[in-house]
């Protein structure tokens, strides 16, 4: 059971000593960062090149950056489809409803932003 009421100063002063997933203490890539993954579209590959030109991180962080850019790609493709088909679709009973890809786009954008924040990249 959790403590009820105000916490003591000692309880608030506890510092989490576990290491973070992305840490600057890990071995950094040297002068040449890895190229963008082949499965990314051209806009996302350009974002990769722009980011790694100014930012360096541990090897694991480049995998996280690639995942973030895959989420960006998903959001971009959803946005293109929504622009083509419209914000609403006809339901099975003829009612107007929101396009199903709106939720996918929203989720992909949130994932992209969350992963960049985890990496410490300002966007």
C-alpha cells in the first residue's frame, strides 16, 4: 500500500540510480555517423542526415532515431491518404464518420515526438 498524505524529505530525496537507456557515457560513434536506413523514404532520410550532422549519440540511439523516423513516415503517408480521400468517410449505414487513418496519424506523430524527446533532440 502506498503512503498517504505528504511525503517526508527523506523519501523525496531518493535519487534513481538506474542507468538510462540512452546515456552519453556509452561509446559514441566517431566522426562518421551511420547512413540512413534503406527502408526510410526520401523525406525521412533527409531528416536523418540533418539530425546526425549536428547530433551524436550511442549506437543504440541511432536505432531509436530510425524507429522515430519510421513513425514519421507512417504519419506522412497517412496524411497524404487523408488529403486525397478527405477527413471523413461513409460508414456502413451511410453515416459520416472520421477517417480511420486520423487515429493512426495521431498515434504516429505522438510516437515520433516521444522518441525524439527521449533522445534529447529538440524539434
